[in-house]
């Protein structure tokens, strides 16, 4: 949706005010939006972490209160890496994080996620702390990790994107020695200073690496960080290029397995976490999606550990990977029978692969349902919990915008259960009778569905279309 004209008139005249001005009064400010997610090691009893910052042209960073930022933007993640204008409450700010009242694109363009299309080369930097000499993996390990062999990350992103994106041209360098010991970057009991790590790791590599051809930077460390692996974006000027670089910060456990690295690269591309519908605060309990649970129902490689599953069609669509002819949108109340839905992993589908069911007013446009089919097939999807239709409730204002539906009462803690899978002969009705889904048959590559939107007679035909 384009920026409302009153909002534009209020924010744009002040876009060039520096961040230092915001302490004086509630003043619109401009910056580039950085988003970063922190994901704990498997088995660690730690919460997911999320950070948002506005970065001025001179590199100064202003931390934002993330809950307020989500509410202000309605789809905060669509603004990742983009110039934005924000209206902030006056300082002082509790915890040093600025509360946001309005957050819009500074260029007045539609607040839609940026498509990730074509070559997306990453440079992988191996950096070791000044007081830790270990080199957990040799350089060729990292070069091969982003190659186009089955199971490696260029092959993975090509398959997930239906050939629309790749990481061809990626390279690895190191090991480089950081100028400081680990405690300088990771204070005892504190959080890792991601900016110091990024700055010193890229500086250590600068004499060897020309950063200009790359869009992403994987920084790999030879010791633990703060219990987390991190992924998202980091604004910097390197070799004459100023941009938000797709960035990961990986401890040894984060690159000993490919699945968590794919997860963090997904954050680099701007993807938020996926989730299930159990209502707890844990976003890592939906094993249908590497952007939630990277560990359950995954295949394994003897060298590269746990392998990444695919992402859901909501996330694929955010990155511009779902063809318009494969995205079927339900626009009104009624019933449609015999819908053929192919599995989401099928590259040459001739049928729908993503069904979007809109919700009637007063629900916002960012609240809807997404229906996809998943089948155990190929390499990355071979260990899924089953062959089934999966339903996701989507709300762009949520911390995890897509949440897979679990029909069990109560929902399972980890959604690899029967309640999360709708199979032939099963039906599901959404709260308020807004949607009824029935799975009537299986095909070689998916399922046949009947779908009713709204509380209407079954012979009412709904309006639909392809996007």
C-alpha cells in the first residue's frame, strides 16, 4: 500500500535531520533500517532475539523498541534494508531504545518486501579471536559449502527459489586474526557486539578481499559468541560500496551444520521466523520450515551435518519466487471444488502452489490464510513428517507473520504431528467459519481440495484469480 499523503507530508520534510536531533523533541528522522535475529544453539534454554536499528548516513545507529516498531510499520520486515522515515517519542528512552509512533518507507514506494532475484553472491570470512588459535574447519570446507552440488547452499537456494535466485560467485577467505580477544567482542554475561565483530572481521580481510562484487557477508568465528548465531543486515561502506549487506555472524555450531546457516542467510534476505499455532513464545517449533525449526525432520550429511528443509510459500512469495500463475487468490465468499494444489517444492508446476484466502473487513489486508502442499520428495524434503496440506495463518504485524495451523486441542508443542497435516478425507474450519478446507484426493504431486470462504451455501461460487 502506498504511503498515505498526510504521512508523507509530515515525515518527508525532515528526512535529512540527523539522529542526534531526536533527543530534543518528537521529530521525524531518516535512516536505513537494519534488522537482526539471534537464534540460540540447539538445546539451549534461551529466547529468540530480535533487534532493529536506524542507521544514519554517517554510520551512527539508533536502536528501536521492536514491539512499537512492528505496530508502527504493520509489516516491519518488508522495510528491511530500506531507507525509512520514523517518528519517535521524545528521549529519554527506557533501555536506550527509541519508541516508534510511525515508520514508513522514505522513498514513498509501496511497503512491499524487496524481491531477491538472480545472483546473490556471498563472501565468507573466517575470523579468529586474538586469544583463540583454533581453526575448527579448513578453508575448502567453506568454499564447498556454498557450491552448487546437491546439499550445498547454492544448490539449495536455486531449488527453493525455483531457479530464480542463486549464490553463484560466492567465495571464502581466511582464517584472519581479529585484533582483540573474545572478551572484547563478547563481554562476560553480555551480548556480542555485532558491529565490532563485523567491522574488525571485514577490516582484517580487507587487504585480501574485494567486497564490491558481493551482496552478502558470512562472518565465521572460531569461538562461541553469546550463545546465539545471528543473521540479518548490517549497513557499511566496503570498497566504495555503501549498502545494507546481508550478514550472518556464526559460531562453530552454526557452520558445522548447514541448516542453521541457511536459516541465518534467510534472515539476511529479510525473512522473519515462521512459527506454529501453539501460542507460546518459542518460534522454533514448526519443522515444516527452516525459518522456524531447522533441526527436526531434516536429512543429514556426514560432512555438513543437518541439512536445510525448504521455506513455506508465504516466505517464497515475499522474496518474489512464486509465479503469478501459481498463486491463486480467493477474493470473495463462496465455494470452489476440485482445486488441484501441487507440492510447493515442484519446480515445473502446472497448477496452483499457493492459495491465499483473504479475510473480510474489518480484518486488515495483512491478515489472511495461506494454503500449500508438502510432500516427502527430493533431497531436502525427504524427511518431512508426512505428505499433507499445510495451512498458515498470516498476519504481517505479528512477530512471526506466518503460523502453521494445528487442529489438535491443545496444539502440539512441535508441529510434526497429525494435527498439523491435513490429508485425504480430512477437513478444517477456521474460527468464525471464515474458511472451510476439505482434502478430497491425492495426486502424484499434490492434492485435490474443496474450499469454502465464508458462511454461505455450498453452491455459491467464490471469486478468485491469479496474481
